[in-house]
C-alpha cells in the first residue's frame, strides 16, 4: 500500500469560502501553515512571513498545491478559522492510516492511548477549563493516528472507548492508563444484551 500524501488529504476538506474569495488554494494554505507552525511560527503574521520567504521552495516541494504569492496574514487567518475541524481531523486520520499501513509488511500491532491536558489552554476570565486531548499512537511506526478533544463535562474513559470504536481497528493491542481499569464495564446497557 502506498501512502497518500498529506496535500491530497487536505484537498478533500470542503472549502466553505464563496467563489469570489477563493484566490488562494485552501489545501496549500493549510499545508504551508502546518509547515510554518512546525518551523516555530506562533502567529498568523509569522505564518505569512515564512510562506512569503520560502514560497519558491514550498511550491517546488509541493507542486500539487502551489500558490502564486503568499497570502496576507488576514487571509491565512480567514482560511484557517473557517475550517471544519472534523473534516481536518478526518484528513489527518486518513493520512496517518495510510502511513501506518505502508510503513512495513503489516500495520502497527500496538496502539497506545493517552490523554493530556494542554498547557495554557484554560481561560479563567471566561470560566473555561483547560482543554484535555486524547491521542491514539501507533507504537511500532511512531505515528499519531488520531486526536479526540474530551468534552468538559466528561473524562478520558468514555472518550477512549469512543476513539477505539471510531478508529475501527481490529487485531491490535491497545494500551491505556490505569484509570481505564474499571470493574463496571459489564454493567453498561450495551453489554447486558
């Protein structure tokens, strides 16, 4: 199985912009923004600066999503803010799944699931708790397969069960924290049938 490149996965994300606003290739802006953030950009202006400076190199490396010129930071912000988060997550999951399936003769056998609280994500002024994210990690090939934001009124246990079901993986060994060692899993209505 050959891996699907990230640019084609990002191109599958629906573009919510009106026809007049589609000056820049959405997949190109998303991909180049990801590269800028991995390079240390922490603001829309820094993303714009990196794209502007490295545009010839980025266009040469990714010919399927070339840009004629670097979008202004306001255009980058507009494109990134109106993205469908679920569609973006699905694009990343498709790409990670294709990488995991193509890394060796067989996909990863071990999947580690772990939750983390994102530092600095709380907002005391708006009375919002810190964001908690659950990750599924293919241990053999060192690829993050999926992320799941845990609802503020929930915890890791039901989110992990939903993530495993959403991944639809079989014949794998899942490793989780000790908090997932619950005695009452059989007491759920689904298991009584």
